[in-house]
């Protein structure tokens, strides 16, 4: 899906005028992230602003959205979609997993969508994450998270006009409920946070993550999909594309292989978890970007826990 310049400026001006980020900007704070739509292939597109990459699909028969970012960015995305779809409703919203930067805008989209679908573990993981969030005494109590209306265990599939969409769950990876969404005729796969491009990932062990099975998932996906498949990453290095090819997915597998090899060697040498997590870089992957909670140390620490678990 692509908006021309006039449409994009119209939607972004109206959407951001009422956004909390816009009010922050008016008060002299840094400007908000830029809302951006891009085409991928055969009616599949992406929306990037802040949070995990949103996937879109629009043809004459259906409108689909994959992930919802945050409430303000979800509103910007929805307003932009309306420039394309008019009064049509959204047929399906998918959540690739439970993290707030992928589900925080669910309530915004829920008002316009016929249903939200996720892997069966996702709603409970959302609720647990919300319950565990530290309270903010200066803010009102947040509403309960908006969770999926329908769930699936291993696979889900449906035709939407001339496109067949299939959702797959291949066991624990980034969390215990990650789905990939495949557009079978377009040869496009939305990976959610099972794919980080040149950026240290989050490995959410309390939510059921597994580095070892994550490697298996990446290998399985690249073997199952056609060679020309475009993979949509949940996150990428600043300035890097979130649409990547098979080799980038396999390179991410190699990153995890290197993480486990480094950690196994350190454990064999008697190093503590703290010493392992203090590594400044990972040989062969020195250019991977970190930031905030996404650090090499965080990944190595989880690898240590996973490899030493009884």
C-alpha cells in the first residue's frame, strides 16, 4: 500500500495533531518518529513509526493488519490506512506476540476490526505482562490489555481473495507465543520479533523464550519458504531496512550460534553469568546495534541461564 504525497501529508497532519507525541513536540521536546508506509510486494506493505514493524495487506476483498505498535502510532497507522480503504472495515488484525510495542495499539484497531487473532499463548502472556508492570502513581490505572478474540495453536490459514494467509507457531523463540504470518502467493513473511536485523534482540526467557529453538525456527522458515521470499523484521538497526532476504535470516541464525558457542566456552572455563554478560562484543558480530534493554549482555545472560538450567 502506498500513499501519494498529498494523502500522506493530510493523514499525518491530522493524526499527529491529536497525538501525545505532537503535544510533547509543541512543548519543545524532540520531534516524534516519522510515520511511514512502504510497499513490499503484491498488496503487502509495512508501516514504521515507533515500536515493532506493522504489516498491512489491502486488496479488493480484504484488509489485514499485523501488529499494532502503541496507541498513538496505531492511530497514525489507522488514519493512514483509511486514506486508502475509505469506509471499509479491517477484516483481521494479527498479533505476532504479546509485547506492548506490538500489541499496545490493539484497542485502537479493535474499534475498526472484525477480529484480532494470535497464537493461543499470547493473551495470557499479555495479561501477565500487564499485571507485572510497575504502577505509576502519577498516572491513572491503565485499562486491561486488549487481547485476541480468536487464537490458534500450531497453524491458521484462510484465503483473502487471491491471497492465502497462513500463520505458523513453531515453538518458543523470542517468547513462548511467537507466530510468523505468511502471504503465500506474494512470497512475503512477517516474522515479528523472531527477526531482528543487525540489532541485539530481546530474549524474553520469563515469557518462555528459547535461543536453541529460535535457531531451529530460523532454519525451518528459510527451508520452507521460496528462495525469493521477503522477510519483514520486527526491528532493525537504525537506518537499516526492516525488509530482508533469506541470507539475512540465516545471518541472524549465525548470530545465535555464535552466542551459544561463546557462552558454552565461557561456562566450560568457569566464568560466572555476570562475567559472560560483561562481554564488550561478539566476535563476527561487532557491528550489531544495541540500545536500551536490547544489549549483547542481555542476550548472553539469557544464554547462560538457558545452558545451565537443570
